[in-house]
C-alpha cells in the first residue's frame, strides 16, 4: 500500500511528461502491427525496401538519442520535447501520403529522430520536475505507462483492418500534436542558469570518466542483448513449437507482467537492495526464463518463463535510469540518457545479429532448445560477473554511485 500511495504526490506537470511518453508508445504500437503490410500493399514497396525503412527508423531512434540528450541539456527539455513530438507527428502524416520508397525511408528517419529527441528529454524532465519523489518509483511509473501503450496500441491499430489505414496514421499524428501542445502549456521551463547551460565535449568526457556510468552502460548492453530475443528468436521458436496463437500470447503475458509488477518490485528492490544486487536479480531472472524457454513441453510452461523473463525486464530498466541521475550533474542528465540510448542500440544490434546467427545454427542442427540453454547459462555468468565486479569496486572505495 505504501508503494502505490507514493504515486499521488506526483504533480500534474510530471503526469504530462509520463503521458507524453505513453503517447509515443501507444502511437508506435498502433502502427507497428500492420506497418509492413501497409507499405507493401498501399505503397507497393518490396521486402528489401521495407527492411531499409525499418532499419532507418531503428538507427535514427536509438543512435540519435545522444543528439537528443545534447539538445535537451543545451536548449532545454521543454523545447526538445516539443520538437520531438512535432517531428514525430509530421513523420506519420508524411508516410500516410507517401507514394514511393524514397519518401517512406526519409520520413522513417524523421520518425526515429522525433523519438530520439523526446525520450532523453522526457526522462530528464521527469528528474527535474519530480523533486522529493523516489526516482526509481518515477521511472517505474513511466515504464508501466509505456507498456500500457504497448498493450493497448495493437488493439486500437487493429481498427485499420476495417477502415482506411491512412486514418490510423492521422490519428497517431493528432495524438502527438495534442501532447506537444500540452507540453507547451503544462511543462514549465527550466531555471535560466540551467537552460542556458551549454553542453560541450568536456562535459561528455566527464560523464565517460565516471566509473559508475560505465557500469550502467555495460549492464544496459547486456540487458538489451537478452531483451531482443523476446522480439526476434522467441517468436520464431514459439511458432515452430506451438502456433501463431502462442506468439500473440507471449506479448500479452509480457505486457501484463510488466504492468502489474513494475512498480512494486522496483520500489522494493530500490529500498532494500543495492544496485549490484538489482542487476544480478534482473539478469538472473531473465537468464532463468531463457533456460525455461528451452524446456517448455507445454505452452503454459513457456508463458510462465515469459513472466519470469519480464520480472528481470521491470527490474533493470528503471533502476538504470534512476541510478544514472545520481551519478551526473543535473545539467547533463539529458546527455547521459542519450548515451544510455546509444548503449541500447549497441546491445540491440549485438542481440539481433549474434542471437539470430546462433539460433539459426542450433535450429539447422535440430537442437533449437539448446540455443536457450546456452544463452541462459551465459547470461547467468554475466550476472555473477556484474555482481562481483560492482561489489569489489564498492569495497575498494572507487565507485561514486549511490
């Protein structure tokens, strides 16, 4: 009861930022389920061209978060958030009325750029606007609402099946424009001395020199390597062993687990346990879920493994965000979040590439389940290394993290 009672003191301006992050998630997942189908049937793009558009969006969204963080610290979170939402909204309008692969790819880049601008600025704004509130709790609430968008978006986007798909793109664009205006009206500007702060490469250098930041970057990369398997190899494995219906249940169970366990579990770990234990617990439960994926004679066992995997997901991401805010000065929080976003793109690329190659190898040999055993055991080893490495540095007094 105490955990949830802490949600009430959050001021309305914080909720505007959280709902803006929710709007990005909701809008994205209203489009994602049928995006490739729309590009193929309505615009006539080939599979290769669709892949180019998705890749352009991914790298712009993840790789440019560093730029978004720099803009947030230099020009202010409010202006960066507003710009990100407007760019994202216009990108959907552009794609809805594109007639060639060139314009779709171009607008896909802007779609990713809009998210890259808003996300680190939105996180920085949460820190600046929620003084006196436990930061792990704030980021847990943010993650919960993001996953609400993930779960509701596909259901709303399914309306495109019964109507003109362009309408859905326009509805999503309107959502972004509305929240851009709400940002202008409800999110206050930063204090002058902070808003005028010019971010330079010396500040970036200082962030990189902080030992605790490198620990968080490494932990985030490891987390993303594992998390990408939820979107890449696990659906393939589930479809092969069970059915398409089982694939849809995977994401439903994942979203439900995140929504119900995100806030209480993160709050408990932040109050009772250190960062090193939280990372160990998170990666350890994800690793256990991976191992159970390999041993799943029945669908309910696989779904239980997904729920276990999700516990690690809800543990790691908000804790990394919260700890990062304790390590860097307030006028460089946006830049630091941008660096974490770049780490996510690195981990995602490694997870997609190496995970895809390993899964293909084991599947070709007729031992797809061994991919999960090997990956899970490797993740357990990494979790122990992160636990012991962090505690050793803390014992030696060389770590500045809280």
